[in-house]
């Protein structure tokens, strides 16, 4: 299911956010490690624990902060315009209905 989530997030960000400020770069571990060599303001990574450790290690060399969503179970983006109570209920519902 990871590639489908990645494609959906990329489409949403490409269509609705400022592409001069936000970018989604898809690919395997080679891409993830390569992009951590650049001086980003922040890296948000969704993937496995093993690959997340490699991304965090590579990013640490440039002191790039990371948000790691490891396991790829329920990625979610909540911005300042969201109804926090409603968003929290929906995220929790999605997490528990996806628990196996």
C-alpha cells in the first residue's frame, strides 16, 4: 500500500501546495540516502524502520531535522486550517481499523 499513499501525497502536494516550498521525491533507499546529502530545511520520510535509520543517519551528517513515519501504516497531514478534534478522531479511527 505504500506506493499508493506516496502517489496520493505527491499528487496532493503538487496540486495544492507551493512547489517552490514543498516537494515530494519518490524512490527507493538509494534516492532517500542521496537526497539527505543536500541541505534541506526538513525531511519527512515514510518507510520501514531499517530504511528510516539509514535516512536519519545520512541526514544527521548535515544536521537536517527529520520526521520519520516508520512502518507506513497511516500517514496523515494536518495543517493549521484543520478542525483538530475532527482530524484526530478520523486519524484514530483509521489507525485502529488498519490494525490487522
